[in-house]
C-alpha cells in the first residue's frame, strides 16, 4: 500500500486539453451486480470517461465484463488498479467490508474515488476513510444514486422552492421485489445499513434538514432464515426532523409485484408525490376491470438513468475541479441513522442520532 500522500500527489488532469476533449480514466474494482451497471455506463453512455482496467476476485466475472465493455486490461487485484499510474479515478464496487481499505489506499495514491454505498458498516471505519480522503485532497463521491433520479429531484425542487409550502409529513415507501441471497444478507450489515440507507439519504436530501429522533418497528415476515442470520426483512422507521417534519420509511425485502419506490410529501400549501416507474404506459380495460403490467422489477432497471447521471456528475466534478454532489459526510450521516434505527429496534425506544456517535 502507498503510505505517503505527499509523495503521491493527486494526479493533475491535463490542462492542455479543452474541457470537451478531457477524459477521466477509470479503474473499476468489483464486477458484480452494481459493477456491471457502472462499467456499462462508463463504456456506452459517458464519452468523458474511459475505463483502463477492471479487477474482481472472480477473474472470470471481470474478464467477461471487460470483453463486453471493451475494457483493455483485467488486473489481478484492487491494489493493482489503484497503483496503475494511468488511472485517475477508482470506482469501488466490491462488497461493503472492502470499501474503507480501498478508499484509504486510493486516497494515498492520489486517486479520485467513487465508492458504492455504504462507505463502511462502522463509524470508526468511515472516519478512517474520510480522514485519508481529506489528507490527500482527492475527491470522493458516495453512490447515493436516487438523488439523481428525475422523480426524486423534482420532489426536492418542490420542497426547496416552497412550491408546496412548509413540509409537514413525508412518507417513503421502499420495497424490494425479493430478498438477496443469504450469503449477501450475512455480510450486508443488516437491512438498515444495506437497504434503508438509501431512504435515509433520500429523507435528508428531500427535506434538506437533519433527523433528530428515530423510532423503529421491525420484524421477520418474509424469510425466517433472514431472522436466523440476525437481520430483519420488514421495517417501519418513524423520524422527526430538527425543523419539525415527521416522516416514515416503509421497507420490505419482498413485494411480489416488483420494486416499489414511492414518496409523498404533504406541505402547508399542497402535496407532491412520485409513484413507481413502468416499462410501458399501456393500460388494458375490459368489461369488468382495468389493469397494467407490473412496475420495473429492480434497481438495475428502475434507476438506470440515475446511475448514469451520478457517474456523469462525478466525472464532471473531477474534470472541472468542483465539489462532488454526494460528499463523504453525506455518506456518513445515513450510517449514523441506520445504527440509530437498529438501536431503536433493539431497545424499543426512540433514539437520537448523537447517542450512537462513538
Ligand atoms: N447504489 C446502489 O443502488 C447499489 C446497488 C447494489 C449494490 N450496491 C453496493 O455495491 C457493493 C457491491 O454490491 P453488489 O450487489 O454489486 O455485490 P456482488 O456480490 O454482486 O458483487 C461484488 C463483486 O465484488 C467482488 N469482490 C469481492 N471482494 C473483492 C475484492 N477484495 N477485490 C475485488 N473484487 C472483489 C466479488 O467477486 C463480486 O463479483 C455493496 O457495497 C453494495 O451495498 C449499491
């Protein structure tokens, strides 16, 4: 591992090229579910990006993705990606328990970093990673892609502009079509840190304020094996914000009709809501009923555009030397909320986020 930020300065992006000609050179660590989504975005949708190399513990997965996306090199390890002098930005798509070490290593090597959520399961690990990023002066963006979804961005605009007056109540519904494999559940850090984390980020983003109290009710209703692994598969989180807004997050690991992603905010002058997205808009009417096809089944289809938009935003932030739109602190606060939510469930009482700070 590189150990001296002073001798590994942040790689300057060549000033000789004009902005439109600049390209950011990426290395990807992890060729699993989300690694595949990001590799395809970089290859086919982002002319300002070029992937130089990819690594995965499962070399076959890396090789087949490299072949599909025209990535010229498959590296042996994440460390080899980070050490490659041609790589300016590292995209961390490996499992969560690897994120903090890769962030520290990449920061010390002067690489800009896009890291999937969450940064880590523990606040100590997150703080270690964020300290390395700060010391190296590199850019970090955390993969909270829902901020870049057109529907949620419109809801945020409505709250920020005062279109619906002062927000009073918010309801976030966020249900997966089916639980991930138990092998994933066991290393995920639990439902709050793995799944609700997106909704905690959404809650902060949409209301534009911080939560001061969290109360959780949860259960195991989908699969007893999830309970045996120490996790929950169903939860309702009740939150109060500092500005008085009251909000709920409704999570399930199994909604048989598909990926259920909705938000409603009631304000003093009206309400705004956003519903599910569908592969088509067709509605069939018969003499007895009306029906339509099911919503998009999961995140890869539902959030395709937001994944492309978040990587475009990161690439532009690096090339134009701007702050990233989802910072390290934005990565940390939802983990605090997730730990508080679990504590509330365990202790059957409302928990304030500051109670779980180290
Ligand atoms: N933003 C989102 O919507 C979103 C969606 C899915 C997953 N994620 C996050 O992305 C991360 C990966 O999740 P996934 O669903 O793609 O998991 P996955 O299991 O499908 O893929 C992870 C890949 O990383 C590889 N890997 C493991 N250790 C490695 C190492 N040390 N070096 C290189 N490769 C390694 C594995 O072989 C696997 O191919 C998790 O942190 C998860 O929380 C985010």
